[in-house]
C-alpha cells in the first residue's frame, strides 16, 4: 500500500496481520484504510515491524500502539533510534541545500504536509530477535542491511509450511 511518497506492507494469515512500516504521521488514515480494504480492523494488526526509524516509517506506530495496543519491533540497534536516544536522518539544512535539484521542492512540500518535520518517537519500541523467522503473520525473517541507518532491516518472507 502507498502513502505520501512511502509504502507499507501488510502480511496476512487468516484474520491476523503484520504491518511492515507505517508511513508518515498524516498517512495513518490511509494505513487504516488499507487494513479495512482487506475486510479487517486495525486491531487485527498483531505487530508492526519497522525497517528503520525515520519519520516516514513511524507514522502509524504510535496511533496503533495507543489505540489498539499494537507492539512495535525493530532491529535491536534501531530501537534507540526509534526511542530518539539518537537520531539518524536527513537534516532540514540538507533538504534546503538540495532544493535547487529538480523535483526536490515539490517532494519537500508533500512530505512536510505529511508530517516530515514532526519528531516521532516510539518509546515503547522493542527489539525483535534477528536471524530467525518471527512468529507473526507472514513469518518474516529479519535481515539486517545496515547503511541507511545503523539498524536498517529488510524482511525475507517465506510461506509457512502447511
């Protein structure tokens, strides 16, 4: 599913969902709509996995946690970033310095409207175990990738055995 220049993934097993990433803060209604489009309710999201703790991935994290008690999991190294014990993201000064480039200004306006300037912390974020399939819908296997942030993670998806 897509939001404001971002996307998220819903992994489904029966009536249970795993949400991977959560868009910008203004994308929360779109995230909820994507769940409803499957005929389910946001309370059916049993966990949110976050690839990295930039604001464009954390938008639905706090609303889902506050409204439905949805747990949020990240790579152990990325948890401190989600809790804002440190910050690894693009600074406003770097965005301003790039405004001369084609498409940067329209992008900056879109994402600013979506909440890019908000400081979204997830103090309830918890680490997931790495290197093994998580017991969640979709059986995602965390694969640390590093680079983009210290704990950036992709997820390998393998169907469960019948």
